[in-house]
C-alpha cells in the first residue's frame, strides 16, 4: 500500500512518519521524502494508517492499494 502524504518538509518529518508507522504491530514502512510517499506492508487498514499519519500533523492525500 502506498500513502501520499502532504506536509513533510525535511528528513526529520519523514523520519517521524516512518517511526510511527513502523511502531504499528506487524507493519513495515519506508518513507520517501522526495516523492512524499510511504510504502507500507502488513495487515492494516488504510484508515488506521491515515489516523497514524494525521495524528503527527501531516495529511494523507490518497492511498493506493
């Protein structure tokens, strides 16, 4: 699953998002700052991922399955 994330401006921002997503049970995530995306694998709903990212102050603009 690929999340498109708006608002990440630096490596610190993308690192916070990656750390939060990887903290979810059974999830592996890699964030690409330049592409403004997070690639996530594991059994989790798009809504849970969206809530996790948006709790950090960023906006998920779209999710690709």
